[in-house]
C-alpha cells in the first residue's frame, strides 16, 4: 500500500464534538491530544504522557459489544493523531455548555468534585463513558481507575458518580449509540498507514522499520517518554480478521486486535481465570485500548496476561504472507522482550483449549492494589480427580527474563494427593522457580517468598470448596 506524501490522509475527515473537520497531521509523531489542543480544544491535558493520570481522556465512538456504538474513553496522549481519521470524537467541551451542563458536569460541579480543574475534563469523559454504558445498573467505580486527582479528594467525585441517574429519552449521545460506527477505510500518509485488509497489513509490515499499531498503550509511552519514532506505523486495530472472538467446543479463539475491555465483556465470565486478571490489569482507560496481541507482542516479563495465558496452556497463531503457524505460548518467549515471532509475522489470534481446569486463581503482588505494575504475578490452573492432582499449569511473571511455566512445581503436584502436605512441599519448589532479581519494585528474596505463599493461599482458597464437593 502506498505511503507516498501525496497519499490520502490529509483529506480524511474527523468528526469532533459534532463538527466535521479537515484532517491534517504533522506526521505520525503527533499524538491525538496535541492535535486536539492545537485546534483549540484545551480541556484535555497532558499530566503524565504515559496513560496513568487520565487528564487526557476523550471519548471515541466505537463498535459496541452491547450496542451498535459505544462511547469509549481512551487516553488521547497515547494514540497517534492519524488514528482519529474517519473517527468520531467527543471531548469534555462537546458534552455540555456553561448554559446547559451535561448531567456528569452538573453533578461534579454541584458536589464539589473539582478544585483546580486540571483533571476534571478527564474525569468528565471517563464518567460519561460509564454513564452511557449499555446495561448499566450502578456506576462502576473501576471506570475511574485511570483518572487521578491531586487536590479535590475522591469522595466528592465518587458522590457525583453515584448520584448520576440514567440517560433520558432524547439524549443525543444516547441516541447516537443506536447507529453504526463510522467506517474506517484504508488510509495512508508518510510514516502511517491503515491497511484495508490483513494481506495489505502484512505487506506493509514487510517494509523496513515497520511496526504494528493497535491500542498504542505501550508504543505511545515509548514515543512520549523515550522519543521512539518507528519508520512506519501500520494500524491494525480496525482489521476484521483480527477482531473476532469465537467460543467453540474445544477451543476459544481471541483476535489479536480486540481490546481487553472488549474481550472481558464478550467472554462474560466464560474463562474465570481471565475474569480475575482484567480488573487488576492497569486501568479501564488502558484496557479500552490495550489489545491481547499487543500485550504478548511486547514480550514483557512483567505483563499480567502472559502468566494467566500460560496457565491456560494457550497457543499463539502467527500469520505471515506464507500462511499461519501455531506456537504454544510456553515456547513463544525466547529472552528479554524477545520471541519466536519473525519480522514478517503478526500475532493473529490467541487460542485457549477447552475444557478449562476447574480450579484457577490469579495472584498479583504489587505496591498498589490496582493500576500498578506487578512485582510478581502467579496464575494457577489445577484439576483434582478423586483427590489426586490430574493436571496442573502454573504461569509466572516478574521472576525471570520472560514469563515462564513453573514446570518443576507442576511435576511436584501432578499425580500427588491434593493435600496440605503436598501443597507445602510444592510451595518450596515454587519458591525456587525462575531467576528473580532485586529491583526498585521488590527484592529477589521477597519475590521467592511470594511465589511459595501464593500456592499456599491457593490451596486454602480451594480447600473448602473441594471438601464441600466431596461431601455431596
């Protein structure tokens, strides 16, 4: 696909607060926040430039899980401005006016939810996304987990959130959710391309220096804080081939370009282990952008998804112009941020075999309960038949250069009676898995101790349930 300077991005429309604007971006290095502020919409602010504070939050009209379109809050500081081409965007300025405040704005103002006001526009957008969430019964406080306030205090902000009712009939933003999302035709410009098909994406990724772009929650940080400037960004987030989730009789397949929020809602609890991971993975703002393919593609040893997917015995389907190949996730990581994926390959989907192990848990050890990076992450998937461990899979993060399976511990469990004595012995083995290091998040000794304790805690959690089953 052409990336010639005479390409078609400058002519692409973008609808901002109901007004269609001509789109002109100063190259792929310009992020959406800076572009919006450049056209005079200065409500959204830069607070951290890495998606942790939410001051930059805006709303995007996206294809919904429970409605034709859903207003989705994202971090504008992370995505390239070019990603707004052909899209529909709402900023805090577009929700209401001083003479006619939006219900979210009215409640925040009336209940003292704003002092300096720096963070308020971001809170407004995150709250509005939750306000319009299809099927909402109560306000989910996790909708604000990615928004920080340094002066007001959260009590009045939460009071405002809890005081919100439901959109009334005739609300134009609610009515918008019943209509289809904007189309996303193929576009190109110097340094950025949105292919129209997977084949076109693979061809573009074959160019020197090309990088796949989906939620940009990792690449955006690299661009903002470390000056990363890939030669070509290939936007794959809109490709239908990468946005399917299929639940079969023997496997669940999850498209690589689905966001974690979309996966969470589409699975609807079908995979309990992932259901435990999602609320602990960053913030809602980040989960609205971050994709499962992107999380695995970075090869990070401290990501939260890989340990869980390792425990689920997941496989990665890699696609290239030559076809597909399936790689067990346990064989996917080869070194620090290194994988078996070739330069001409793209993660197409993730496969989770069925049936699932009935006993699962995810333990994330971090300095904060939510919106933090793991010091240690441990995922368990165990099946006990007639009192004996029939299978066990344990995924670990933060204790080696890559996410790993705790194979020695698994061997110490399988074939043994599920008892406190067995678990205590296996916990000693688990404490010796990996090669943990001392760093600013935790010491190696602490990490070793937490590994063992996590298995002991897992046994306590499931002991009463198994005893109850045996008594039936």
